[in-house]
C-alpha cells in the first residue's frame, strides 16, 4: 500500500508505503480516520516506553469512504493470501525424503 498526496502545484510526492505482509493488525476505522497498523521498516527497533503501537492515520472526508477503503484493503489482503496459497505445492504431491 502506498499513500500519495498532491501538493499545491500538482506534483505527486510519496508520503509513506507499507507492504501487506508488514500489517500486524487489520485496519480500523474511527470516524473519518483509517488506522493502518504496520511494522516500521527503516527505523531502529527500540522498545516503546508508553506501549504505543506504530500506526498510520489516514484522514478522509467521510466515514463511508473510510469503510470502503478498509473493505478494499481486506479484500486485497485475502486475494494475496489466496494467490500465495495457490502457488505453494500441496503436501500430498511432495515426495517424502527417506533417509537410510
């Protein structure tokens, strides 16, 4: 997932990105905000003193858009998991390694 914003002259700039594999909790909607819980990739891993979780807050204009975006992210995650599962070889087709 890549979140982009447009500045006042119409140029795109990347604000942040996070892979689905780095989501450690499903996204949540609070009012018009969509909360994305993802592991930070390029930061040093220091324990948080106050117990805060790394979360990205996407502010949207209305709650329906936030709900639809949350559903679209969940659908995309499920489709990706199904794609990975379909590509894995089934255990019954693998030949066992017999060591003698």
